[in-house]
């Protein structure tokens, strides 16, 4: 009975955290891009614009859902549902921590673990393109159709180097279960160098990681590979005819796919929940120091904030600073540390990759479509093949693991 209760609790926590992350990832992206471009970003709705995601949800829910008369109604409605469904389902296989004991029951920090987890995620991501392609076709609009066709060609093309990039670390780790893959990356070389896939012998998978990351940009339709919705060419591409919650579904699917690919990169290449250096050298104090540092900065700015200009900051910043300090103390509780520390390292790695996604969007221009296709077939795909052959040769020379 306890097993089912804990499973339900885990499902609720993961679903709540995932949906909240989806909402506030958009706020974070707008804030980061604003700093890159020397502007404020969301600011008016709540302190520092923190209620902007809620305002956007309310706006999209109350906005009229206009359905053009010339569309194929069934597939027009089905397309955003498929996009969201396939984007959300993969997160249930992501392990974000080791097995822990809660109320006397041994349970994994994650929702499910199957022995072919990598293949399942690849299969789901490969059929996720149907939502976008179907939306472009069902809209009966030439711009939407072009966007859907671009997305299909782009995702099919970049699926190949991405899949080959995944095979290389799998050859070394010798398993398809995501949890086992993370466990195989535990430990350190010479006591300090982590045994993550990007550092692991006999052939560190740095090139595989870079190929996977580049392909992930194309798989998620992100800049510089956002050709399916290039506004200077296709108005808005595959979602030109969508509005209200149907548009929000496509928007949510994009951010969900971003989270999925960054979590997969963390699991396959960056050691999952394992720390950057051993606990005996102080890795357990990293979240405490970060939270205390953030608390000090927020308290300082709250106290030094002038009475005029931004009066809310004199209240919100000290309150946030105290909250950060409380979180730092929670990380010091011995009973919670085995649960919180792995989750912190996993979230820190995935969050860093998400920041890179946003940073690239504010830095690089969009590729031309011919450049996009030439890059994958003439460069990325051959490099992935060569990397796989070298890895296979190195693993064969090393021999079977003990």
C-alpha cells in the first residue's frame, strides 16, 4: 500500500514541478534575452514580472479560439494535442536521483524505469513531428504547409546524427536503461575527474555530446534552426492559423521538448545526479553556498533600494532573500540530504543546458534552409559516423568490462 501512495506522491510532485517549470521557463527566457539585449523584460505583472506566466495562461484561456472555415477541423484540433502528448510522455522515464528510502519504502527518484528507456525516448521523439506536420497540413494554408514540411525534413534529418551520437556512449556503458546508464557514470578518475561519458575512457564522448546538443536545437525547432516558423518567410509557419489554447499547446510542446532533451543530455553525457567532484572535497556544500550567496545579494539590494522608483523591491527582495536562506538550511538537514543533493546536481546540469539554449537564441541568427540541410548531411552526419567508428574500435580494444 505504501508503494502506491509514494508512487502517487511522486507523480504529483513531478507533474507539478514539470508544469511549473514549463510556465516559468518562458519567463526565464524573456528575462535572459532582455539582459542580453539591455532591456527589462517582463516587469509589470507581479514583482519582477513573476506573475507574467499566470497572466499569459489567463489571457490564452479567455481569448477566442478562432478556427478558420477552410481547415480540416478534426486534424486541426488533433495536431496540438499530439504535439503536447508526445512532448510530455517522455519525462516519466527520466531518472533524477538514485534509489532512496522514504517511510521505510525503497523507491527510485523518478517515475518509471524500463530496460529500453533510451529506445523509448527516441521512438517518442521521432513521432512527435506528426503534431507539427499535421498542424501545417490541416491548416490548409501555404505558409503553414511549408512550415510543416520543413519541420518534417528537419527532424528526420537531425534524428540520424542524434541517434548515432547516442549510440557511442551506449557502446561504452553497455545498457539501454537510463538509470543504469547514470549508475555506470558514478565514481572518479584519480579521485577528482568524474567518470561521466564526456570524460570516460576509452574514448571520451565530447564529440557525441556536441553532436547531440546541436541536433537537439533542430529537434526542438529552436534558433538557429527554427525554420518551420521563420516569421520573415512564413508568417508563423506551421502554427500560423492557430490561436488561443491551440497555439499555447504548440508553445508548451516546444518548451517540454527542450526540458526532455536537456534531461537526456544530462543522463547520457553528464553523469545524471552525480556531483562534479567528490563529497569529501565539499560538493555537498555547493547548494548551501549558492543559496546563501543569493540570499545575501537579495538582502543587500533590498536594503539599498531607494524609496522612489521601485518601491516593491524593498519588500520582495528581502522576502526572497530570507526564502533562499531557508532553502540553504534545508540542504543541511541530514535526513533530507540524500534526496535533495542528487536532485540539485541533476537540476543544475539540466538548467545549465537550458540556459545555453536561451543564450544561443539571443546570440545567433537563423540559418537559411539550404544551410540547415547541408550542415546535417554533409558535416554532422559524417562526423557522427566517424565518432561512432572510433568509439567502437576503442571499446573493442579495451575488451569486456569486469
